[in-house]
């Protein structure tokens, strides 16, 4: 008997601002550029890519492409999308920082 499975979509579980912020914080802490771009894309899909596209002035297609694990979004794109999502980047000292 075959086991029926479905692809896991984290966007289905990002249903409040705190969950969005935690997911984004985890991605940023990883330092993995592909994971960070993908996480922003997942959060954008959770909120509605059409809405994000309209609010940022970017096309849905370019957002999907830029915010995929293979994407390479410009910083300006990331800032626009994060602003639309009600999130912002914050710098904090890391453990190996000087000072």
C-alpha cells in the first residue's frame, strides 16, 4: 500500500505577525542567502503575492523569481518586500564580533 504524502508548505502556518517574524529571524540567523530569500518568498506567499506585488510596485513573476532559493534579489527588492510585510532588518552584534 502506497503512502500518500503532500509537499510541506510553511506558508500555511505563518498566520500571524509573530510567526512571520520568528521564521524570518531563523532565516537571517542561518546566514544562508538562499534560505533568507526563500523565507521572504514564503512569507510573501503567506500574505498574498499579488498584494505584495501591488504594494511594492514589482511584478508577481519577478517576485517569485527573485524570492526563490535560486533567486538573487537586489537589496532594494528585499527592503520593499519586507516593508510591505511589516518587517525590517535589524543589526545586532554576533558572537564572533569584535569589541
